């Protein structure tokens, strides 16, 4: 999968900086954080879809192989990629075209708008002088994405139509894992004139992000903002919503039963933002600690993990000695379960505890402290030199 340069005003983050132009400058002060497991899984699903389009393969042929990020292609992933491929195939049949007409992972630049205006479309299908169809495969299962007036999709539409002559553009979102009343495939057709009007608005919105005092505006888009943990606008919302004083060592929060209904409703509506902010703060603190910054009262420790089998075939060979006792229903018992039956000496050599990384905990935690990754990396460089 081709490496993609990141744009500060790219299509994928358009909803955020469109509504909060100040987030671009604020995010520039934040070091890039490692992707979440959900993002990693989505990246792998996109790679599977890309390979299927380019190599003309059924996704189930690739089940068991691994993406560049190490994530395995699963049957569930293949099933959802099929939905994506079928959406494209239905259009190929409709317009009597072949897979050779599909542009896959097409990069575009819109330098006439801004030097940072560029991106990559998942797939395009052009019907000369008639219609350009732009496909966007979304693997997320949390929030269903609307296609009508979707800024990201219109951005992709401009990119796709930058080379070609079309009367209209059809934007297609394929999101098989999130329920939507309109189904997993959602379409919106708009005339090319409307897209050109949006292009002027896009240029204006990007210019707003360049202003020295570009405003910060909170909203649903805050959930995916890199600067969420340090945003003063979000902090003020947190303080006002929780009626908490963060200037003191002890934060005082009101009991729910003491709140009037109006305040309860206000807090309920703010929960998604509060939850995202807390997770962002926790992630930022962990990143700082891993970089070598000492967080007073906290330390890095290894995450807890459960034992898992090193080789299930070796464990199943025990059936000749211990019979079906090694199974729980149709699957193998866990190491802890089987250890109680056949003994620790037999089980111990067959299992291990995977490394789940580190986490930041209070110093009173009984787990031993580990060195920050930055310090570990530095010491390794010294040892090798």
C-alpha cells in the first residue's frame, strides 16, 4: 500500500477544520500518536480492498495473509470488502464497463486551491462526458456517515473531477459495519456546477485556517482532533459542564442526584465530548511518559495480559494422554483452566504471556516500573555504537 503524505487540510479531516479552523495550528504542536487498533484494522481492510481491485482477486483468497501493518485479513473483513466490490461491480454492469475502467487509490493535487490541498480517492469510475462516480470505503462501525453534503466526499469529488469532463458527480459511501436506515451503500448525485461552487468555499475555508487568530469551535468533530487534550475551548466546556475547578489539586464534582433536570440533560449531551477529552488526555500523558517526561505521581508499567497457547497443535496432542478434558465445548480450554486439571508442569512450557505494551498508572501500583521507550531506544543505540 502506497505511503500517503499527510495534509494539514486534507479531506479526511475536513469536517474538523471546516468547523474549527483554529484546530490546524493547535494540532501542529502535537506529536503524531500511534494509530488505535480500530484505525489499524481499518487500514488493513482498505489494503485488502485495494489488493482485490488491483489484482482482480476475491477477498476470501487473501484471508490468512497479513497487511503491511501486520493486521491479519480475516473472513469478517473479506465479507465487508465484498460489499464494497459489489457496489462498484453494480455500476460497471449498469454502464457496460469493465474493471479496467476503475481507478484505484488515485492521488490528486489541487494546487490551484492550496499547496496542502491533495489526497487519494479509494476508487473512481468515470463515464465520459456524463458522470464521475467516487467511492469511499469506510470500515468504521461506530458512527454511520452521511453522504449528502459530506465535506470529505465533496473534496474527493473535486479531486476526482480535476482531470476529465463530466456533467455530474456521484458520491458513494460504502460502510458495511455501521447500521444506517438507508443501508450500507449510500449515494448522492450532484451537478458539476454545485461542486465548482463548493470548490470556491473550500478555498475560503482553507484560508481561514491560515489566519493567526483562527477561532476554535467545539462540536462533534472534536472527537478525532489531535489537539483535543490541550484545547482550551474544550477545556472550558469540560469545566462548565462538570462545574469543576481544575485549578485545585482536588476536583469537586456534583452528585447526579443534586442536579436539576436541565443540568443533567446538558451533561448527557456533553458525555461524548467529555469521554473523548478524557481519553485524549490519558493518551497524551502516556505519550509524554514514553518520551521520557516524568509525570509526577505516575509511572510506566507493563500492561496486564493473560497467558495464551504458543502452539495449539502441541496442546491438542495432549488429547492422546488426557482425552477431551483439554477442550471446552469445541475449543481449547485456556491455560488457567487446563492447569487446574492436568497440572502446571505440563501447561507452563506450552504457553506464554504476550507483551501488550505499557500503561501509565499511579506510583502506588504494585507492578514494577519500566523504562520509557525513548530511554530504552537511546540505551540500545549506545550499546550498539
